[in-house]
């Protein structure tokens, strides 16, 4: 199963359309700041979204959520409530407390991909299993000028993540 991960489109719905056409994704995980841009997503694409700090009233969308794909638990958040621009500690702890296999966040507009090993200690939490951490960067307002998105591949052999460029 391949899942498209997008964050921070900030009104650039055409970029979201382009990525959806290019990847032929049937599932989209949207990490906030551009909920209005989801209007371009075709009906056949399943959308799971969280609200960002720039997504104002009118959206009944949670700030964070857990979704399960196969045996993979994914913790999704925009990240602003966890202070991800300065540290990932809060978001990692939140994911670990929810027994997540994957932590997805946005807000920083900078792509990041890493795996934390089982036994990794942060604050009062010790990871009981590896945790994949992925920030897809930003399609709408990337810090380095290169729009990016993420991919999450879930297979019986394991979980893979990746960063793509527009």
C-alpha cells in the first residue's frame, strides 16, 4: 500500500492536483495548513486530515489522530501544538504513548525522514518498537523553495517512507 503524505499547501491547490495526478495515489494523509485545498482531491481518493494552525474555523477536523493501515499505526499531527519547530520531543512522546509505528507531522516546511530505534529514550518515554518519523515538508511554501511531499509504503515486509519533490 502506497500512501501520499502532504502538508502546508497554503492555497496552492494546483500543486496538490499535480502530485495526485503524478502518483495516482488512492489514499492521502493531509497534515494541515490548507484544508480548503482538499477540494481538488478526486472523490475516489480517501483523505485523512488534521487541522493546522492556519486552518481556521469551519472545519470539523481534529488536531491529531491515529489511523491504522494494515498492522501499521500512524500518528498524524500538524505539529504546532507539540512545538516541532524547536524540538520533536513532544510529538515523539505523543506518538509513542499511542503505540504508533509512524509519526507524521508538518508545520516546519522542512522535509525530514528518520527512524528512531526501539529503546530510544525521550523524556519519560522509552520506545518499545522502532518509530518512523516523517515530515513531508511543504507543497505550498517550502523553506528552501523546492515543494516536497511524502510517501508512506506499507508492506508485509515493513514500513518505508520517502520524500518526493514537485
